[in-house]
């Protein structure tokens, strides 16, 4: 049975970091626009940079909420089907004694 998540999804930390950066960026931009400060352009640029960096958190949140069915994960290393392991099972059963003879035998004298 699949777990049902609420409206935010399963990556709540990334979601709230993204929202916090968005709010902080907009507040800093508004201070730069309506604050009447001598360095207003610094606040506008800093707010825009913070808003841009919040996209990182939004990408983390979005990619963390992607649901992939287990059938699509069968090609991954950890979730291979057991019936596809026939060749590796045969290779593991073969003894490596012939390699020991070749590698560790004394050299032939002329």
C-alpha cells in the first residue's frame, strides 16, 4: 500500500526553505524599490539573487516528489530481477584454480 502525502509532499524541508527564500527575496526587493534608500539598487539586486537561488530549493522539492513505479526501477543496480542473474551465478560457481596455477607457478628453467 502506497503512503499518501498531504498537499506539500514528502520533501517538506525543501518546500519551506523555498518559500522562506521567496518571501525574503520579495521583501528585500520591496525595500529596494519603495524604501527610498541611497543604495536601493543593492537591495533590488540582492533580492533578485535570493529569488534566483530559491529555484534550487524548488527543484529539490519537485524532484523529491517524483513517484517512480518499482517496475521502472528494475534496470537499476539494486533492483535487478533474479531470473536475469543466471550468467553471474554460473561465473561465480566456476573455481579460479586455473588462475592460481598461471599466476603463482614457478618460472620454467631453460
